[in-house]
C-alpha cells in the first residue's frame, strides 16, 4: 500500500529559527513529490520535485528530493510568524488506467512564536 | 481570474437531507478533484474527473455522487447526509504536468 509519512507532526519554534520538515514515502510508480502550505483555508502550492538532488528555492523556503532514500525535506530559514501553517507533502503516483493520483501525508503543523 | 471557487462556504444539514456542492474553475483545467479533510486523516480523495463528461471513484466515494457536465464545473452531491460526512470539503483542479490548485473549502456539518 502506498504511504507518505511526515515528521514531526507538530513543531513550535521562535522567530528567526531555521526548521527542517521531513517527508518519507513508500509508493509504486513514483512520478513527483509536492509540498503545499495550508493556513486557514486552501492548501497553496510550494514546490514540485521530480529529480533527486536538485534543490528548489523560493525566498526563505527550499526543498530537495532523494529518490534513492525515498524522502524529501522542506527547509525554512529565518522563520516568521507568517510561516505558521500546516505543511503538506504529497506524492504523485501513476495508478490504474495510467491515471495520476496524489498520496497525501498528514502534515506538519508549524507554529512560529514571536 | 478567480481560480477555483467553491460554493457554499458553510452549510449545516440535518441527517437524511440532500445537497450539492459546486466547484467552478476558470483556468480551463482538464482534471478536477473532490477531497474531504478530517482531523488525523489528512486529505482523502472522494471522486475525480479527467475531463468533461467523465468521473471516477477515489478513495472514499461511498455516499457521494459527482457530475462534470461542463468542463469548468464539478458538482459533488450528498443524496442522504449522515453525521459521518461532517467534514471540510476541498475541490482542486489542474492541467497535465501541473500541480493541483485548491478552492477555499466548504465546511459542512450534519446534525
């Protein structure tokens, strides 16, 4: 059975800290790994990773994928209170009928205190 | 460009009532999805569509029906609501090789 496991489940840090969120997976027919940020409403897209070892970066956020060890990390440097959210990891797999579907982790709840 | 719009945003139903949730996207996306999100369970796929006129079952389809009569709209129906269907429902859409874009969700309570 395909599964995606995120750790830690929750994290509390102070503004300015650097955090690393983990996402490991066991799936068949891997296609890509995605990170989303969810505040009060819709999950918003952060990164899509398909190749090992290539870092994707957006401001203070960065992410990298290791397809050999089957995990990804999401780094946030110099955290701000606006980074407080649930961070979701999802792995896209190719299923029956060549249809793609996302296998979702449970998320990491990050709280950044001033 | 509104993206993905879900209506209504909130609804309270009594057990046994029926209702339809509407998802509309203005990005000309082929693929559309309905999820439910519950504490400790994460996002679970209810039904999805790979194009106008097509629908398929996801992970938790029982008690729900869907229709995709127009490319921009994906409707989720509850024929006879049950308390176990109390949840936050998200619609998403995408095109090939693109990430899913989500609506703001519908919070549904069934008493």
